[in-house]
């Protein structure tokens, strides 16, 4: 398993499963957005058991992961229930080497970020 996987159960927004990222780890996905001049992303996010120094991030890279831009940072108390997030990615270089990444910086296995219902649209 590692520290990220698809989780089944009550921590999903809908459908019974959600992406679970715990402790200090990340999961990224490469996207080919070269055919688009505009793109948005939406998803639901939820934190569980985060303490005051724990943080979670939504990040993008338009250079194949050589560097990352933080789009959103969450910390303890920010999103204890499923919260809708929507971001316009159009100001970035939408190319064939575009990445999104969800990352946590926490110290315990019960420090968890849940991501669900990820959609891309124009």
C-alpha cells in the first residue's frame, strides 16, 4: 500500500471510495493538456486528524515535475468535511508534460487527506 491508495468507506464524498494520502507522502498524475488553451479542475477534499503543524497541498507542474507551484494549502481545521474546490489552470503552460500533485506534510498515519470526484472541464 505505501502511504497513498484508494480508500473504501465513509470518508468518500460519493461513490464509496476516495483517494487517501496519509502521513508525509504525495501522489501525482501526468496529463496531456496540449490540445487545450483553457482548463479547470474540480474536486472534493477532506482532512482527518490533522494537528496544528500538519499541512496538505494541491500543486501543479507545467515542466514535467522539475518544479512545483502550490495552488492550495490546507492545515488543521480548514476542511473537516468534504469541501468543493475549483481552480482555473489556464494561466499555466498546458502542455503534454503537465502534472497535478496532492501532497501531505504530517507525522502520523492517522493524518489523512481524502480527495474525491476529480473532474477536468473547460
